[in-house]
C-alpha cells in the first residue's frame, strides 16, 4: 500500500472488490480489531512516509493508503469524501477495516508495525463517530505579493469560511511572483526576487514558524514559476528569459536539488502553470499567440510529450491548473475580456470540455486555484488589486459568487495550496 507506487500484491488491494462480491473467506479476518495511534503512525510511516494528506493518483489515499471503495464501504465518508482529506480520522475508519479484514489489509507495512498484535483503543473515552482528538481543520493557504513586494500569507478554514488575516511571511522585499505547495507538515513558498532568481521559504503550518528565504538556484532571468509535489519530491518549473520552460526537483526530506534543465526546447511562452496526476506532471503554458499549450511529463522516466494546443481559443493572459480527486484536470484562464474561463480535461482519455466562462465578472488580473474536498477554490486579483474568492462544486458545476478575501489592497500576485 505504498504511496510511492510499490506493487500491490497484498489482499488490501482487493478490499473494494471484497465488498462488491468476492467471497469474504478470501480475506483473512485476523485477530486484531483495534490498534494504538502509535501503531497506526508506524503503518503510515511505512505506507506514506507520514504524509496523512498524500494523494499521488495511484488509487490509494492518505497516510494509511486506503482505497476509495473501501473508505466508502466502511463509513469513511462521514469524515471526508476521500481518505487524504480526513487527516488522522483515517484511523477511525482503518479500525473498522482492521476488524473486518485483519492486519493483512496493510501487507508488509501492517506486519512491520505489529498491527495484528496490538489491541489497544486508539482514542479511549472518545465517541468514535465524532472524534475530537484526531481531527485537524482543513485549511487553504493563500499567499500574495503586496504593494511593498513582500510575501503575505492568509489561512482559511474552508469548512467554516473563516480567515486568519494577512501576515508577512518574511520581511524580505523585492519579490515579483510567488507559488506554493504543501509537503508533509510544511508549506513551501517560492518567489522570484528582484534579481530574477528563485527563492524558497518553508513554513510549518502547525507552529507558524518559517525558515527564511534562501536561494534555490543561482540562475537569473526567470519570469514566472510553478510548483507541484509528487510523493516525497517537489518539482519546480520556471519560465526563463528566453521564453522556454526549465525544471528542477528536490527530495524535500533531504533538501537536495537537481540541476536546472530544459523541459522542452519550445520558446515564446509568456505564462506557465503545473499540476500532477499519478506519475504524470501536466504543464500548461500560454504561447506567443496567446493560446494555451500542454506538455505531459513522466517524472519517473523524465520523458516529455512535447507541447500541443489545448483548444484553439486565443486571447488568454493568465492560466492556472489543478487536479481533482475524481480524475480531472481543471484549467482556468483569464481571457482578453478579463473574465475567467474553465476547461476540464480527462487526463486518461485526453479529451477536453472546451472553454466556458465561469463568471460574468470582469476586471481580473491574475488567478490561483486549489481543490479542497469536493470543491475547487478559485482566487483572483481584481481591478482594485484586492483578492476575491469563488468556490465551485465540481460534481454539480455550480459556483458561488466572487467575494472579497479581506479588504487589503495592493496585491500583485497570488498563489494557493490546500493544507491538512
């Protein structure tokens, strides 16, 4: 059940099929029906390197790498639609799976953790249906570059709709553009400095502490950056002064970076954005003709598809992309009329829905997007240099009206990433 695509040979891979009709005798019940939090932490360390919010696109979700069908069958949806959205409430559903299928559902990771031999109640004295101890409020982390060229952060509990308010991430000035990603318990914020070099600051969103901005690469001339996290790796893409896209990656546990390399020799790009599904990185770029192009890269082999058009619509100024848990790439772009358009792609079939305006509101300058639960959270800088938010339910296609995220003005660029 590894989050790094380890071959699935254990009976846990049959968990969803068992409930759909396979004989229950195929799955050993085992003797354990409960286990301590410490033991479940050991399972998560083996399965996902302690990343309770991991979703690599391999069909298994969260720290304990639970199949969606198994999560549904054992009542996990009372906490969240997918395991990786429920943080340590995954343990409460895993307890039910353990009682029904035994420790063998976690294969060698369950054996190494001693799962079968542990009968402890993980949350004694707590109602398992409404636990207080393991729950962590889901959060959206919003970052923006202010009129003083500093990076500001604002955190939202997206269930309650409340925001912390904008606070400086670091006193450093001179930043032009930012992007961000969550990896483990840290948010990694990247920014292009006044010298057109790329800097990184890491913040622990539980303690609120930051490392301070440090150079990622000494190369100059970058215009824009975008970042994705795949497994234990951060993959950073940068648009150079030559209009070409470059990439480098780092194992965030070790902190070591690869050498900056060309992704594709194609030149003339103006804006870029990246997202990931499974073992694939999806890179989108606005070309010199103001149309949107896409190249897909297999990050395990390092091979790229080459750039091709995503529709023939011209006039785009800004682009942002994200992937949602049901298997869709959601592409958002600001058109020549300063409105926001959406195009949905089935990344397995390679088909697109076509560009459609999602709001009649005009005047937007730049945008950022992130998924949270069954919702896409869209953020945009308006003509008044304030940040606005609209939320879309991707199963129904309905959107909330755009509303201000605080009344602070002067923002030049924003990025957003989901938190646990």
